[in-house]
């Protein structure tokens, strides 16, 4: 425990130094567009990096403080704030070794994935609150159904408790993860602008689907910002929904190929209801 506490203190110190350095860098960066389509604004990109890593840091610190002693569900929830895909991958690997705990692991996976939806809503609310009205019902509905699925799974007679292994989640407030997200954001911004220029909204939607394979934060930030002046709000919210659905389906695929059918059926049954309900609410 003393070693763990010391490690957490060191990480907090690193996060504080990174925060100060990030704010200093933000003050130095120009607040104007560069590059193709004048789409790259260094000040805004780094501001978004600080915002997203701040959200991720909350989940990361919670996971580090709670450790494995609080169980899979707490780890799944806070791990979902840091990286729901990392949680899914970790739990799928555990399920492959411990299939008897599939119900509990499925619940933790769904909880992490369901936490992605309010996270998206928070990002949109900060960047472009006009989009919240359209996105709130479908995203919150998918969250509620996901969490309901968690309750259903943990109440199953076969549900068992298992202490999770160390999750593969790195401190988001180090320069390397921050720079990686900044580069990803630049790529998504340029791809979005190029797609819109060549193919209109259809190009935007393709980029949203492709980016949703790995990350929803970058495309959410990009289209929320674009909806302030360059694209319609309806196109922006549809792109965000496409990315969220794609990312959820990728998590289901990860579970299927790594953990096998037993865990996949449990996860997919909840994902299918959540996504179906959310999409229906979005189109109505």
C-alpha cells in the first residue's frame, strides 16, 4: 500500500507539472488557422487536448486509487471515463482465462461502454451546447439501457466476483499520450475537411465511421466545432451518432474474437437493445 500511495503521489506530481506546462504552451500557441482549409488552429487543438485528458485523468486516478479491491464494476465505470476500449480489451482477456466469471465481466464491459455516452454528451455540451438538445435523449437512453443491462447481469445466479487484473490504461497527463491525441485530432480534422470538400456530408459520415473504430473524442470535438459555423447541426449530430455506434460495435467485435461467444452473447444482447433504442429515439 505505501508503494502504491507513493506511485500515485508521483503520478499526481507528474500530472501537475504537465498541467502547468500545457497551460504555458497554450498561452504561446497562435489562435488562428493554418494548413489546408485553414483548419489547424494550434491554440484550439491544444485546448481540446487539455479538456479530453482532464476527463480521462478523472477515470484514471479513480482506477488507480480503487485498484482491484473494489471489484470489476467500479473499475469498469471509472475505467470507462479513461478508456472504455482499454477496459473492454482487458476484460475480454480476463474472460478468456476465467470463463466462469463471464456474467460479471460482461457487466463490467457494458458499464465501461455505457459510460462513453455521457462522456460524449459532456464534450458536446462544452464545445457546442446547441447540439445537446438533439443528442441528449438518444445518448442518455443508450446509457440507461446499458446500465440496466449491468444490473440484470449482476443479479444472475451465475454472476461471481472476481478481482480484475491491472488495466492497460496509461496516465493521460503525460506528454506522449497528449501529443498522440493532438496528432489524432489533427488527422481527423484534415480528413473531415477533405471528406466534406470532396464528397459533402457523405464524406463527413465516412470519416466519422472510420474514426469511431478507434476513438470517439476526436470526431466529437471536430464536428461539434464545425457545427458552430461550417456544417449543419443535423449533420454534426448524425456524425457523432455514427462514431458512437461504430465504436460500440468495435467493442462487441473485440469481445467476440477474444473472449468467445459466451461473453459476446451477453454483451451483444445489451448493446443491441441500447443501440437500437438510441437510434430509434434519434430518428423519431
